[in-house]
């Protein structure tokens, strides 16, 4: 049997329909929810994803500066969640590649703005530009430049994500019109990542579009504990390398034993200049080469470039 308290009064129903601000909600807090742009990421997973994309941006910045010799500033413009229709419903011509990332499910989109493609192509041809050109239809040569850029961006994305997941990208197709790409239903949630390239005061960009099926298969890898374990392991590796470098710079005594001889104290006291001592080794015998107090090598003495030298013939294993 229902409780009368669970039934809204006519006044409460009227206030609910009108969206009245003075409706008594008690101590409950109401949060707005956008059903067209549902939240796919918790704060923890969003932070890890952002760190991976920052690694991507850092590598692209190095590529632009070192190989293309272009003074561009690269940064993350935006990471947002929206319906696929908001990415698709545009009338501008652009350059897009459809790609997949097995073992992740589904296909994603990389979009490169035309002014950026034209700019890079002209820079590769030796022209010095101070701003991005106006958008226009690209030539076949510029389309080859766009393909080169897309492959480079996807390879860098693969390297950036390799800390948590190893995948290989495959370019499936190329497209100019966003309205002709039907990779998801119009209301399907997607994650859009914009990476901006700044040239002075001007900005151009590339966009990644990850549909829900792709991002849903990526979520298990965005694990906070795994991320911190990798970060800690990298820190330990740096410490190990530092210890190794310091140990390698430590100086130790390197001593070659020519032989030995047992003498009584009385015989030692009667030694004089010019006396010969017969050692317990033959002329062609291998000698012991000691590192510190440990015998490590069997060596053969000789001359190299008019200097006394030793040739290592055998490594002594003393179980150390």
C-alpha cells in the first residue's frame, strides 16, 4: 500500500511542471543532467586520459620543433563529451581519416583542419609563413602531406598510450565531408579532444573523435592504481640508473700478479741489490688479474704500442 507522503499534491505537480524555484525539495540537491552529452568519465579516469594526451602533445611539440623546424606552440585546446551529431553536423570541408586501434573496439576519427595542412605543405616546400592560410580545397600533393601528418599523429598517439595499453592503428578510409561519416548514431556520446597549434596570435587545430564503443573499451585501462604503479616504477628506474652511474665511476685497484714466492724472514733480511728471485710461474704461464681483492681474469703479458700490456684470456668465476 502506498504512503500518502509518496503522492504529490496538485500544488507540487503544478510547481514541478512550471519548474518553480520555490518548490520545497527539503535537503535534496538537484543536479542538471544533459542527456545529449552524458558523462563517460569519472574525475580519476579523466585525469589519467588528460595526462596521456599531454604526453601526446609533448611529443608532437618535439616533432614540430626538431624535424619540421617550425615555431609552433602545441597545447590541448579542449577535452569534451558530446553527442556524435555535434561533431558530424557541419558544412565545412575538412580532411579526416577513419582509423581503428585493436584491441580497442570500434573506429575513431582524426580531423586535420585544412589551413594547417596547407601551412605545413608550404613550409615543407621552403616557404616562410607568419600566419595560417585561408581554407580552400587541397591539392593531391597537399593530400599526401595530410596523410603523412595523420600517420605521424596516430603513431604518436600509439606511443603516448603505450604506458597503459599497446595498440596498433590502422587507417581505414579518408573523407572530406563530416556528414558522410556514419560511425555512430546521432545521439551516441563521444569524447572530442582538440589539439591546438598556435602561430603567433593565430590558431589551427586537429580533433580526435572517440565514439562511445571505442572509449568504453578504453576505460578499463584508465586505472588509477596501474597509472601510479607505472609512475613509481619509472621513478625506481631513474634511481637504479643513478646508482649504476655512480658505481661505474668508482675507481678500483687493478693488480696483475706476476707470481709469488715463499721466503723466510732470515732470507729477506739478507737480500741485496742485484739478487734474483725465482717466482713460481713459467714464462708462458697465464697470470692472475685482480680487481680489488678478487681474482677476476687470467691474462697473458706482452707489449702493445711500446707499452706493457695484458691480454685477457679467461674469466675467473669465483661464484660472485
